[in-house]
């Protein structure tokens, strides 16, 4: 099977040897001789469009039509006409009968890219094709048959879409008869350098220039970058470097100019969406608020006990004489002055405590806000806001 995989890679221009990629190709080859529906999932830019071609070219339908349809690029008002055809006069602008993709692709394969973008009425029509092989043109009442193999792809989480009521559950299970998951580039770190060399070589051949090369630090930076745009982003970066840079030896400093947010992307575990970070900060601030409120309650209680012991607050006891007797003997005790000062200091407001904590952290780190924020376990954005709020600049 390894020889077959290498042949497939060479034929379809697939670069890489990662386990996840090899598994996806293997599943595509195993399911190709059947007529089972296939759902290909993966992030945008991972190369999902190659796998329907692998399935079609290795199936009994390879001599039949192969049509790729980008469902996300077709307006909702015309997608039914594109897929199923329409009769003359069925709507404004329908000047003649038109065959849809399901009629044209009879005996072949249809690749529905971005299937998660299909509108609900179209989903119902597609479900009927999958279950019975039947469809009806827009504006017609005649049922037509088609023999089409459907391969769908999406970067949308269809399970969540089903939960949100945006995708039919029955259609999801019909499409997902055989799932193929394409791994993102960040999970194929061993393939990143191979892909870079391939894109650099292609660009050099196309524009008749020497291919760019990476030094050791640049290679390490390239493989540690998160690549949110996957293979598409890597290809774009490689081509930009090849065309713009005069030096053919690319260092990490040069490469860093082409990688957005590279300092954050090098540590994917620490990467958070802005709304997630904001939620985390809010939770931390709420926790601080609770702790400070508890501390204030304890200090208030201490102060009350201090005042009772000092005789400044009258004690009222109605019937419990035994309790009164335990209080009365100690009412003449005078508290030390130092204790009163401590109580007053511990009764600082939340704002005063927070301001003092921030001031001390800044002093400890010589005014370096990044280190002070890490010490306080809050984000730099929150620290900046607090500094401005308390005039600590």
C-alpha cells in the first residue's frame, strides 16, 4: 500500500508523509470503488479539493463526468437552478430550459465544496437525491432520475450546525457515510519544510530565478509557526519571499517579517481568542472582588469586636444573662493603639488595595508592564487600563 500511496501523491501533486495525511489518502482509496457518499472535513486551506478527484479517478465512474460546485459562491436564490436545473419561464430571466449539475453529471461524480453553506430548502432537495436518486427541476412537476456519486466537503462544524438548526441532521448522516478528516498544517510539522521547498522550486522555475533557502533558525521558525491559513498561507508566504527578497539565503529575521503575530503563534497553547481572554480576565476580576469583599467583611468584624472590647459600642442582652456576664468583665480592657491602626489599615477599599498591588508590582519590575502583568496574573491590556484608571503612569 505504501507504493500505491506514493503513486497517488505523485499523480495528484500531494507533498508530505505525515500519519494523518497518509491515513486520509488511504481511506479515499478504500472507499473509491464503492458508491458511498463521502464527507471531507478540514480547515480552510488544507487541500480538501484534491481528495474528491482521488476518489473519482479511482472509481468505476472515472470515465464519467466530474463536476465541482462551490456551494458557498452561488447565491441562495439561484442555487436550486444550478444544481437541479429549471424550466423555461419558471422565474424571471428563465428564458430557456436549463440542465442542472445533477442531470449533467449523470453516471459521474459531483463534488459539493462548502456544503455547510447550503440553504435549508436546497438541503431537502439534496436529501431526496441521496435517498432515491430523484430530483425535480425548478418550475417543473416531472420527477427525473440521476445516477450520481456525491462527495461533499466543508470547513464548518456540521455537528454544531445541526445543533444550531442550520443543517439537517438526516442530511448530515447521509453525507457522512464515510468521513475523511484532513489534518491542519500545524499537525504536519514534518511536512512543512518539504512543502516550502516545493513551492520555492516551483516559483523559481516559473520566474527563472534561484530558489530561496532557509537557514537553521528560519527552518525552526517555519515549523513552529501555527499556520492558521494552512497550505494556502504557506504557499503565499513562500512566493512572496521568493519574489521580494534579493537574498536567496533566508534567515529567521527575514522570515519573521512575513509571519503575522509570530511571537504569539510560536506557542499555540497560549493562543486565545480575544473574547476568551476577556472572559478569563472578567472571571479573575470577579474572584478578586469576592476575595476583597470577604476580607472587608472580616476586617469589619474585627473592628466591631475591637469597638465592643473598647466599650465604644453598647452591648444589648435581653434574657441571656450568662452571655452578658461573659462580655461584661472584658469591657474595661483597653486595646493597644497599634491594633487599632492595623484595623484601620486593613479596612482599605478594594480600589486602594488593587492600586497598591499594581504599584508594588511595577516597582518590583522597574516599571516593566509586561512582567508586572505576569506577576499579577492579569493581561497587559487589563494592566494598562488599571494604570490609566488609577493615574499610575
